[in-house]
């Protein structure tokens, strides 16, 4: 039977170049011990998987370049009963290893630097950092006390003892750092991150609701300058309590069957917006706080756009047919989406990757290129 270190070596072959400085860390880290149980979702629904009871599947899952979901809503896989079938709303995971390594590369960490890992999760990313830079230089934070306590115990079992703290990562931080690397997304850059970043330090994060990875270096005024990386990623958003607040879909039941104030025929077929990363990114920048929802019934598709200001839109159509669109509230959300899709069709791309980023000390983030600017605040 193939041993775990042989599986880890195969994973390293998959996600790193032979001369990568992250290669040894992946080969030396027993990911399976950090993720003994996880949630799986397929056409049959949600299923709890237990590694020790199926070692072959455990090794195959732990050492594949795959995200393993470890928490749904407020229910940890570690604490769940085999018959539990919670809704598929992931709230913590062990991120796919290739993405963790990409985020670390964007941060450009160096030996001797103090590094903050935002979003402990299973502790796998923390373990990679510890292997390469030493436990004494690594701090990891997560809002979930169970996750931090469990990661601390499991990391100690494999020989790592970084500082791990249960705290809201968007608030005051335990220390100051040369690098801040977030594998959770934020709706805006937290001002405490800038305050905790040492002179010349660098932060890397993603913006909630977008595929944007922002890498920025601290400036003498307490802000930061950088770029939208020529790369993309999507992470779960930061939360400030035991679980995320209810989705807006629960607050807008009328959006499912009520006629809108405006009823029109859409220009483009119904789209699963969350899976169209460029479109979703531009929509989030245009309407911060917007939520999307998508359903299918055979070839019939329905998409919803919702906002806390009371605006909602529903578009229903058959496959590639033009949909019927209902809209209500102070803003016509589907109109905003169609303008974005029209621009994409004309120009072939919505840009943003490689654009300049200027972050003020209070966290207000300006993304610009030429005469175009978007502000995230």
C-alpha cells in the first residue's frame, strides 16, 4: 500500500515545479492528519466522510489538489453525526494546495520575516509556512475557537508549534508582521492589517464577491501600493460570529414568484453569475453587497440578484432563450448585469488584472487603470 509520504510526494509533483522552494514543505506535511473528516457534495446530496474508516479514499482525497470542506454552516465535520445532512453552505475548509502555494508566492516571503496567516482552517497552510520559515516566525488566526484549538493540537502532533489565536482577523491583531497572507476574503482591506504591517511589509488578500487577488506593499503614510495580481481566486468571506448571517434569499421570498415593478425580456440567456468570475467581480464592484442565486430545472434556468436595499431581480429562461426578467426596488440590478455582459461581449474581457491598487491607511482601496477607477470601501 502506498504510504502517506509517497502520496505527498505525488501531490508536490502536481502543484510545484521541481525547483520550487515550496516543494519540500508539501512533501513533508501529512495533510491527512489535519483533515480526518470532511464534507462531500454530489448529485446524491451532502455526505460526511471519515478518513480512518476508508484509508484509501482518505489518502486519495487528502493528497489531491482539491479543497476539502470541513464545516457547513456551524457544523464541523469533526463533530457531526454520519446521518447529518446540513445545507451545502461551506464555512471552513482545507483549501486546495496549489492555491495556497500561489497565495504564498504572491506574498514573496523571505527567511527571518514574521508572517501572519489569516484563516487557520485545518492548519495545512500554517504547516507549510512553519516548515519553510520556522514555527517562531508564524502566527495564524481564525475566528472559530474550535478550529484554532484543533489546528494547534494537530500541528503539535506533526511537530509544529506556531502561535495560533482565536480572534476576528479584521480587528486588532496579536503583533506586527512583515507579511500578511489571507486565505479568506474581505469586503474591504481592514485598517488593522495596515496598522500591523511593518515598514516595507506586504499583504496579499482577496476581495469578497470577486476573483481579485490584491498584493500591496506598505507605504510610509501607513497605506499600501500594489497591483491586482494577474491571477484569480475565490475564498470564503470573513465572518464576525459563529456563522454567516442568513442569505438575502431568505429575506426575499417574494422574489421567487412575485411580479416585479418592471417586467421585460432580457438581452442575454440566464447565467450562473457566481461561476462567471469576471462578470461577478464587475457586478460586485458596481453594486457592493449584491448577492446572487441560481437554480436549474432541466434546461430551465432561473437567476436571482438581491441587495439589502430592497432591490431584487429574477430572470427565468429556457437554455439559450432570452429570459423574462422581473425587477423591483430602488435599483434595476439586472440592467446593471446586462451592461457588464454587453461590455464583455464587445471588448472580450473586463480587465482589472494587473490594474494599479492604492490602499489608504483607513483601508479604502482604489483600483485604477488609465481614467477608470473603482473604490472598495
